[in-house]
C-alpha cells in the first residue's frame, strides 16, 4: 500500500496535481505583520471575524477554471489550459552544465570594503546571541529544563512562528564560519545543533520544532495557524547548511529524521483525504519546503525526499508561471518566491525544462513590471498590479526577505545562462536593497521594509529599526544570512579541461581558486563622485609554484560605456568588449601578473515601472550601480534635463568639502545644544543621535567669502575671516540675518544681499576653543542664543552693550567642531525647482529622511 501511494502521488505531481484553489483570502492573513498583530491581540471579536473566512473554498467545482490567468488567456483556451497540466512530464535526469558555486571557504572579503564591514557587524551580532535563549522554546516543547530566558517578538514562547529565527541562525552561523573561520561562532553553532538534537531525541519521533505538533494538526485540518511549515523549512535549511558548510554529520541525521516524520504526516493526509486536501493546505505559507527537500534529495538520493519535495511545489501558482502569465498581483510575495526557488532546484535535480522556464518567466515578470529601482519588490508584503508602481510608494515597500530571495532566483538563472541581465540585477539588489538594511555598524539593528515614498526614513516605517532581542522578524532571519554570505556570488567556476572563472561582482576580496591553482586578489578602489570611474586590479599568486592555463571572464556591466574604458594586463592593452558582455582573458597566470580594469561611471535616470502617461516624469537617479537618494523630507521636484545633460543639473561634490563641515555647540543647564537648521529657521536643539536627520541639520559648510570654490581650507583657518554658512542638506542656500533682534533664517544664495556674511572671531566668553559669529554688515552684533534656554530656542542677531555683559558673551560664544555629518564619497548636488538636493547612495542612509523617486518634468 505504501509503495502504491508513492506511485500515485508521483504520477500526479508529474502532471502538476489538481489543486482547486490558489488563494490568499483573506488577504491580510498572508501578511506576517498582520498575523503577528492579530495573534498578539486580545480582541477576540476581531480574531473570529478574520478566521471565519480562513481558506475559502471556491464554489466552482471545475479543477482548473479558477486558475485561468485573468489577464492573458481567452475563454476558448480553457480546454487547452486544462489539458496542458495533464500532459506535463518530469523526467528524472540531471540538467547538466551549470556554472559551479565557489565555496565560501575559499573567499575572503577585504577589510577595506563596505561588504567586509557589513559582515563584521553581523558577526558581532551573531556572537551576542545566547544559545540557551535561542533554544529555550525547543527545550520547553521537548519537556526538557529551560535555563536562561526566552527571547521576545516572533521568538517569544507564545508566538506560533517561534523557532524560525533559530533555523536562520544555523544557516547564518555556518555561512559566517565558512567566511571567517571564527572559532567562537563555530562553538556556538555546534552548541545549538547539540541542544536541538537533545530535544529531538527526547521527543523520539523525529519531530523537532519550538512549538508542539498540534500546530500541524490544525494545518492539516485547514484551521487557523501561522505557517508551521515555514518554520520547519528554516530549521531544515539550517541543519543542511551545518552539514554542507561545517561538516556536521549530526545535523544531516537530524534533518533526515525530521523529514521522515513529515513524510509520514503528508502521506497520512493523502491516504485519509486526498492530494487535493494537501494542496489546499498549501495556501498557508510553507516557506521553501520544496527547495530544501530537493537539496536534501541531492545529498541522500532517497526517493521519499524527492516525492515530498514535489508535494510542496504549489501547482496553482507555478502553473501561472508555466504559461508565462503575469497574474501574480495580490499574491503574498515572500510566500511564493521561495516556491519558485524550489522549482529552480527541481530543474537542477530532474532536468525538467518546464521548471527552467518557470524560473525564467518569473524573473522576467517581476523584473519588468513589479520592481523598484532598488531591485526590490512588494508593497505591504504583496505584489501590486503590473506596471502600476507610481501609486504604491509608501513606507511599507520592499520587504527585505523578498530581496534576499530574489537574489537567489537571479543567482540560479545566471549559473544556468551566464546572461548579463541576471548579474546586473544581482549587483543592483545587493548594493541598494541589502547593504542598507543594517543601521550602520550597530550590531543587530535592521529593518523589515525599505520605504520608497518621498520623504521616507528607514526608522519611520511601521516596524522601524528592530531590536537585538525583542523582534526577530522574518527579515531578521534573512538579514543575518545575507550578511554572512556576501562572498558567495562574486566568483563562479566553469569546469573543464581548461577551467574558467566568472567574476561578476567587483568587491575587494581574495579567492583561493583550487581548480585554477591560483590565489586571486581583487582590489577595488573606492568609488567617488568626483572621479567617475570604477577601477579594479587583479593580482595573482599561483599555488605550488605555477598554475595551469585558465580563462578569466570579467563582467563589463550594462551601466558602463566604452568611452574611457580600458583593460590592461601587465600594462599591455586589451580589446574592450561592449557593455553587457564579458572580457575573457586566457593565459597561464604567474606571480607578478596584474590585470587592471577601468570602467566609466555616469549618471542616468530610470523611470518608475508604470505605463500610465501621467507618471512618466517619476524617475530614479543612478550612478553606475548606486541608487542615489536625496536628503529631503518630501520635496521631489527636480529641474528637467535630458539624459545627455544630467551633468549640467547634477554636479559632484568635491571630496575637499568634508574639511569645511562644522557644527556650533553650547552648554545650557545640564545639556549640550547645537545650532540647527529647523525647517529653514535657526534654533538651538539638543545634541542629536548619530545617523539622524538632526545631525544633518546641525552641520554647516563654512564658505570663505570671496574665495575660490576649489580653495581648500580647514576649521583652524577661518578665525578672523569673513564666511558664509551653507546648511549641509540645503546646498546653495545660506544662513542669513534679518536685522537686529530678528530671527536668523535660511535663504537662497542667489538672493544674497550681504546679509549672509559673518566674521569668525575668538569667543566673547574668553574661553579657549570658542568662537563668536559677528555680522559682516553690523559691527558688534553677533549670533546670539540667550542663556538657560530650552530646545527650540530661536537664534537671532543681537548687539552687545557698551559694558561687559557675561550673559551676552556666553550666549554669543560657541564651540566650533567638526560637522556632525559628512558627505559620502559619492555625493552630488541636484538642481531643483525651488531648492537644490544633496544626493548620496541609498545604502548609506540610516535615520535620515530621503527621496528615491523624483518628479523630473520635461
């Protein structure tokens, strides 16, 4: 009977099955954010109302009528649509010649790179996490003692998704150990595996989770439950990573025992009900169960693992992609991207070309109609209508998990095809959608969503920045993985008699290329706005004295151009191919060989994916692979200009300008206050936290009156000089006087009548290190704050009396320090209709307000 069930199930899977529904109804329940809020609520009426419609069953009994793509197929196609699935076959044979992944063990990031810094910040967080706290709920479920304290948020003991982050931790720690060989992380991850093994042994059935198996009873009964297989996928994936990256054989045994348990559960559902009943349950999110099971099958060769993997393919969703239908609107994005990744693994394992087409079609659909300039996708966790993104810009865009998973999709496609579009996408999404989800170098502080609306802030979305121990969202799990495997897609290997290597990401790093018998050191010069080139140098150290002949294939990105592009090997010029192709160099590499690449970087605009004519002016600005965001709390109108004339309206900021950035502070009471541009009024505000908009507003560029724009000077050079003060985030505007006892304001420099000139003198209070700012037009009148004031104190120009006034001297004296913010090496000034904008790479923003898309009128 068991064998018969397997044969029946396998035959049905080869024909995609006959699931009758593919629903996210009620839509809100598919959202992790909504589900967590609902389950945490004490409003029972709300819960009853939402769960009353759980897994609506269609009234139409036709198996496939409800799956007809709503936007493409005609009514007369219904018969052929139904027949298509009956005729699909899936032969079991390896698909063959793909580029080979280069092991993380053989790649090391250079400490000079932002990628290494992001990896290091993540390592610090992984080391901060406590083993007992991570496994607390697993031990509780197994009936073991629970030392320590459970973590909160989605890992709290009452969260139905508890345990998911622990699975991510297993993956991230294995990846981090392979990337760094850090001894402490190796001990921690081994301790977690051992603790989980003890829990599995105690329960005795193979079951392993942080919640009881009763959640799967509800799942199989089509009753409300929060994605139990989603968590199981994370645990299984973590155990397999511990096996494949850290050689932990115990982890593989645990994974296979778990899968035996769940194989039997799914088998019982099919025996007692039907395969349709099982497919009905898949409308609850199951993560990448198909993906991890295909990977397990590639290790074990056990047919049960292949059958179970097929059973977690979601036929009703993959069917839409099989006929290349852009019908994904309304689907929960991160529920379904992992299913596509699983389909891609099915192609690699079985060789069925249908699943190659599914992955290709899906990437084309998302990338052409549902993606933002960051490379990210989703709004409020869901896909919206295709090419209608202009009206979706708000705080809840681009769930970080979706970017993590889309990178996997593109990575598979590049390995299969070597097509430049997938490498370009990987670079874009990694640079703009991943690197910026950390809050600088603060360990364990990440975001859930990446807001896109004008005047956004990463810290001002619904979730804001997460906390170290009390959130553990899904995006924390994918976040710690993303920053543990930054070296996994720089290099890809092509096997053969003469080995080949594809270098698709320009990240300072080294590769010990075993089959090429050489160590390659890649050094990338920091990119700056004032010198528009990407410069890469490769040097070589052959292993065992000499290397065999091999071919390096260097990516020439689509965003560059040939004017100014050069490639040399040992100072001899190489012919440059067109952008969007590879520069191939074949030779027997020797010590002392140096291959240099110089790629021009230029500014360009990119229209939002929206085909309605009224939104044609909404565009993003990019500099090579970097998406530029404007420091603004909502203004977004830029002056028009063709792509060829962008350099006329957007100009680079010289690196020397950082030497001219200053701040002015005073102590009042027990607090320190700083001179601040508050909505173009000048006030004294409390000393701000780094990385905030308040830091920008408390930073000014000091401009010497009548000096050459290119003149370089420092703070020490300005005493006794006449200067002007330009607010950091309002280039082209100046701090100005409005008469004696009048408040200071910010005005356009083009309208300056001399009221913006001040003379920097030694502080009137006579203290070392202080300065006073005297009016250039009214001698004896100074910028004055008052004494013993509160935040928001308005600044004015006040004149000293004939006699010494201690209070006046104190209120007119400031400590002049280095600016609280500084220009990013990639910084530009863009001309706006009413103001200019300071542009910098999106990934460099922390809490500062920004605008990604600008209204650029023709």
